[in-house]
C-alpha cells in the first residue's frame, strides 16, 4: 500500500466527513485540532469567472453561514493526521504542503480521477464522495439534524430533499415494523 499523503487523505475527508472539494482545498493544517479531534471548515477554494473567458482562483468563506462548521474526526483518520502533521506548520495549506497557495479544485479533481482510475473505478465524480457519506450516515440511522449540520446545510429540509430516498425494501420494512402488533 502506498504511504498516506494529504491528497489521498483528502479523499477520506470527502468520504468520511462529507466535505466539498473546495472545502478540502481550503484546509490548512491549523484547521485541524488534533488534540480535540476536530476539523474546522472556515474557507473554500473556487475558480470564478473574470469575464472575457478568463478565470481566477479565489479563497473565500464557505458556501453558506452553516457551511462554516466544526466536525469531529473519526479515530482512524485522526491517527493518520497526527502522524502526517509533524511535517507541517499550522499556516501550511493541507493539500499543497506550502504556505503560498492552495491546490485549486480543478487540479485536485484530476488527482482524484487518477486515484479512482488506479482503483478501477470509472464514471465517478469526486462530489460522489459527499453523497456516499450522506447515504452511509443515513443507512447507519444517523439522525437528519446531525447529518444536516455535518454537511453544512442551512436546514434539515435541504438534506432530506437531496439525500433521503426510499425504496421498496425500506417501505416494506417500515410497514411491517409499524404494524407488527396488529
């Protein structure tokens, strides 16, 4: 197995925390509180249009007020981050490993596609990691309000609309559960 790198760990941040790609690109090592076991989302990196077909990369506040959030880190991810963090200062951008500039989402997306291709996973968009996180949480019976806050949604209705879908198996299970004593 290849050694963990921030770019590879970024995949886990999407899959295990539901972070958007711009939020992962916007992380600095100082956003991780490894003694408390949390990460704070306080910026995002995006490419915006300047007109005349030109674009530029900007670092800005997260997508919404609720997107600015503190998220607990899974223990396994925390262990890996603690080992890697020794090589970096708090002002270092997490993915780029330097203090000058972050990795832009377009470049990180290419890295992700490379990792997915190496794993023989095709036709998967990096944002799928966020959807997989939400689906995994729902299947594990995470309550909607908690999931909504972890994802940085303005309210639980956004989470319900985007991620909660029923199927016949679920419908049958719930009908049988509700009416098992009748």
